[in-house]
């Protein structure tokens, strides 16, 4: 399974099926969890499967890891990409990444991922997809799927800021810090030594609608009940099987555009990309 097959699976749903799968059939009150399951079904091609045991068996065949809000990423496709799912209520709202900075790619030595994720298969680095769903009244109105290397800079950019702040905090005179993966931690700050202070980074990133607002094919999209926007480097698109590329080109409502985006590491350089849009 790959992102092109996920696009096909979503495009073949009717609008009512999208909402039914998202907020009806799942019967999940937590809309964030419902969005994660929608994405999982899209990549597994299991929208129509209602038997839970059959669905779990297919998930095991397709995914090597499933995380959660506290243990990213949300999903890893076996031998392929990682997926991080984010729900947004406002169409242009900033995306909260909490203590993890945005990632161009996911590395197995990332201190924010747990051992089960590191051991889920033999890997050192993976491409990562940010799946950003815009929700209104618990309905899925739009979905972005953008690859991290189109969206975020290399990790050295964020690590430099993180280490500079952590180093500065940890040399404050008169305060004894303890080892931590966060920016800083002070144990026993009161006379009874019963209170700890954690200094955490809280990262946010602009919504793709705002990051890529200079791309005409995105800003000219007509208002619709549901829109799907997918962005990846051309080299990534070309790595997928020809049969999958031909298939999405044949689906009514899907458009594939050749565009150039700003290099996240050096905006004066442009990067060849494929923009895939679908509206209903």
C-alpha cells in the first residue's frame, strides 16, 4: 500500500460515505481518533470491511507500527512511509506538534519515539506524511497529505534551537537541573522537595493552506463539500508503481499538477513537486 492507493480509496468514497465512515460507522466520540482510523482505512483499503477481526488482520499485514498521541508516529507502513495525523478545526489554524519539532524525515534515533517503534522493522530513516484533517461540526471537510521534506527543514535546524535553549536554561545560576530529554527539569524546588518543574518545548507549525498559499492550483480550488490535497516531491511520485500512477490519473475529479515549491532549507531554491487534488 502507498499514498496513491490511499488517494484512490478516498476518491472512490461518496461524500456521504466519507462522513459515514468518519463520524457514523466508526462510532468514536474522539474526532482525533476517528480521523486516525479514517486515514488507516484509506491506506489499508478497508473502508468497506465491517468485521473487526478481518480488518485487524489486514492492518497487521499493511502496518508495522501504530502509535498514539503520546507515542508518535501514528502509523508506519511496512517497508515504507511513516504517517502523522493531525486534526484541525479551523481551516487555516496552526498545528500543535507539542514537544516534537516538525520532521522532514523520521529517524530511528529520534528520542521522541519509543523502542517498539524503533524495533517494528529494520529501518534507520523513513519518509513521513503529515495528514492534516480540517474538521467542522465533527465532519471531515478537507484533508491535506503532505510529505515532511516538502513542509519542514532538516532536523539540524530545529535541533540547534532546541539545544541552544536547553543549554541556556541549564546553566542558570543557583538552580540545580537534572538530566531530561526535555529542555530542562528541576527536582524538589520547595523545602519539602515534593515539587518538580519541567521545562518543555511546545512546537507549532503553520497549516499547509498558509505555507503553500503562493501555489495557484491550491488557492484556485473551488469551495466544495470535501477536498483532498496531496503534495510530494516529483522524485517520490516517480518511485511509485506505474500502475498506481495511471490509476489515479483515470479517476474523475483527481488532478495531478507539476509545480515548484520553496526548498524548506533554502527558500530561494525551488523544488520540483507533484500536487494532487481531488474535490467533491
